[in-house]
C-alpha cells in the first residue's frame, strides 16, 4: 500500500497542483493587482509596477475610518462574546443540567436562519430601539455571529478535560479555584483559543449585517469593500484586500495547529 | 487503542449521570440564550407575524414605509404575501437556482472532502498534508475578499482568459454565471468540510484497517465498509453545515452570480432594499429557513443517533 506505482503518483502530484491552482490562484491574482499600474486582457503580464495604490488607500479618509472601526469593533466583540458565552460553555460542557441539549440546539438553530433574512427582520427591532446606524447596533450584529463558536467549541473543550486529574489535584489539597485555573482552564485553553480566533474572524469579516445596520453612518472594512469594488479601480480593492486579510493570516499562524488538530471539528459534535 | 479504550470508559461513566435540574447550569447559560432570544428569536417572530399580515404594533413603521403590504383578513392573518411570492416567476427561477447551486456545491464539497480525507487516512504522505493545508486556507480569507478574488480570476480580464489567449483560445468569462457561484461556494465551504471529515477519519483506529487488510480486503472495501460508515456522523455534520451555509449565502452570489435569476439570499436583500417590498422579502427568508430547518433536523438526528450508539445517552 505504501509503495504507489508511477501513474498513481503522477495523478497525485497533478491533483495537488490543481488544488493549489484552485485555492491560491484567485488570491494571488488579486494580491498581485495591488502592485501594478494596469493589467488588461489579453495580456498575461501587467503593463507596469507601482506602489501608488497603497498611498491612495492610506490617504483616503473614508477607508482609514473603516480600518479604524474594524480594529476597534472586533476586539470588543470578542471580549464581550467571551464574557457572555464562556460561563455557558463551561456549564454545557461540565454540568448535565436539564435543558442543556435544548440550549445547544437552540443556539445552533438560531444560526441556521438565513443571515440576510434575519438582518431584514431585525430592522424593525432596531428602529424601535434606536440602534440603526449606531456603533452598538453593529456590535450586537457581529456579536450574534460569534455565539455559536464561543459556546460550542469551548463546551467540547471543557467536556474533554479528564475528571480524575482534577480529583487528584483536589486530593492533594489544591483549592477549587486553583484546580479550575491550573487544570480545567489550562487543558481547555486550545479549544478556547480556537473559539477566540473563529469569533474574531466572524466579527472582522462580517459584512452583510454590518452593512444593512451600519451603512451609511458606520463602515467597517468588509462593508467598505462593497462600495470599493464598485467605485474604485481594482487595484485599490486589491490593496484593501491585503490589509483586510492581514489579521486573519496572523491568526492562522497562531491557531493553525489546534484548528487542524481537531479542536474545531470536535466543537461541532453534539454530546 | 489504549486511548480509545479509556475514552469509552469515560463516556460510559458519563452515561451513568442522568440530566438533573441545576439552577447554576441554567443561570450560566442564560446570557447567550437571552441575547439570542432578543436579537434572533424576537425579530424572527415579529417578522413572521408581519409576513402573515400583522401590520400593527412593532410592524407599524415598516408597514407605512414598505410597498405592496397585505393586511390580515382573518384572525390568524393572511397568506397573500406568500401567494405573491409563489406566483412571481422570478422567485421560482431564484428558488430553482438556489436549490441547484446548494445541492451541486454540497455534493462536490463532500466528494472532495472525502477523497482528500480518505487519502490522508490511508497513506500518510507529504502530498496528503499539503492537500489538507491548501484546502483549509479559505477559512482565513474574509468572504468579501474571496468573492472578489474569484470574480477577478475568472472574469473578463481574469487570469484564465488571459492565459488561454496566449494560445489563441478564447476562454469563456465565468463571472455572472451559475458556475461561478458553484466555484465560489466550493471555495468557501471546503475548509470546514475537510476539517470535519478528516477529523472523523483520523479517529478510526489503525487496528480496524490493518485487520481488514490482513484478511485481504481491497481498498475499495476498506473505504466503503470501514472508513465511510465509521465517519458517518462527521460527514453528515459537514454536509448539513455546508448546505445551510450555501442556502443562505449572500456575498458569493452577489459578486459572482447572474443578475437574473439570482440566489435567494441576494433576492431577499433586493426585495427588502431596492424594491421596498419587505413583506415578500421576509416570506422568502422563511422559505429558506424552512429548507435550512429540514437540513438542521438531519444534523441533530445524526448527532443524537451517534450519541446513542456510543452509549452516551
């Protein structure tokens, strides 16, 4: 089985190449546009290279405001989400209380209502509460998208901490709080980290709801992209895309090991 | 194997503890529950009453602003807005396209996920880990960027067209077609499906596969009788999440799809904003929700079944 004969190996390498082309092609193609003066069909090479698009983005006050809004909003959303959801995740992972399953499925089904329909429906409530076009309004919209990650993934992480380790520590005389801090929390940390990364991405990338509720008063980076692709040359959108993708790429480096190690997948199996 | 056995034991001990009333448990789960109830449950409920023609109370303002509003004529409301939508030929086209794209993309995503995960499970090679790593990259690209990148790549000035032009071949512009939506949907859905399925496959003990091999079972049999059945739950979870995500998608069909017919996510937004017909817009949202709920039930059923099989319930 381990020795693959030649045609199979060729097929394999070919499929890796195709996959690389399919996944990376569009990103690299767009990214390259950030550094070119023009690039038109049917030329395979651009007409010249330039950095002017970068200064254009950093000079544009609307784009700068969008960057600032995004960088302020997302950390607040993640922190709020942690405060609201992590205790519930702990309860769902460790206590077998009545209503636990209803809670988990309720959170899940709230997530399966089409987002765009929810945002249309939420307008009524937002007008009543005077949240339309406000910072708090956008904050709540983004918060809603993080709840499923911040409850389900940490719940699975808390559930998988072995009880006998905690009991051993208690027997050795550690206080309840110390056991929680040094054993339970530490062992659940990879799951919590993955939840934080996923929540940050969910908030930072949220576009539809933030646009419907925030525009035209508040623009974030993704909502700015909607108008950007219509009103600016493609190169400006390319520069903005690179900036918008930077935090995600940094987070990828941080959490790649745990996400690929199954923390994300474990989080979505109902137990 | 040792880890597997200890895991079973742990699950066994969990099965003994029955669910019991706990004030603390309920209290701790209250904050996210309240948030969801107020900002998801309540708007959906109010929206549902509005779609049935309840135009008073919280729906007063939207009824004044919106056009072609139907007011209830029975105590329970009216189906007039629903009938509007179902008699709109544009909606039927949209529904067809939405279902077509959802089914095709989900099937392709799961097939790709299965192929890569099975390969990674049977042969631990460099190519396998490169494939998985590649497939996970889209998870970290904001969907607005993915949609726009795919738009430029397959578009009129895109790489594919420019590349084939070098050989005198005029490659078709894929942007603004259903194919582009399928490409975009696969691109954005692949990471989650791969993570789910490959994690399920990795959990299958080596001993089972080795035993089958020793008995002379061909690879196809190992795949069909061991790998896929044992990873059934993660596969169903991956499929239902993928389908629900694509069913309600907005940005991908907005950037990549044709103007008419378009996917329902875009049409909901069009009806709400551009056409100012909020009632019909919400009706479509509930139709999508109904389809998504059907898929969600499959997901919950599969989860509960697998929990029962392993003795957790």
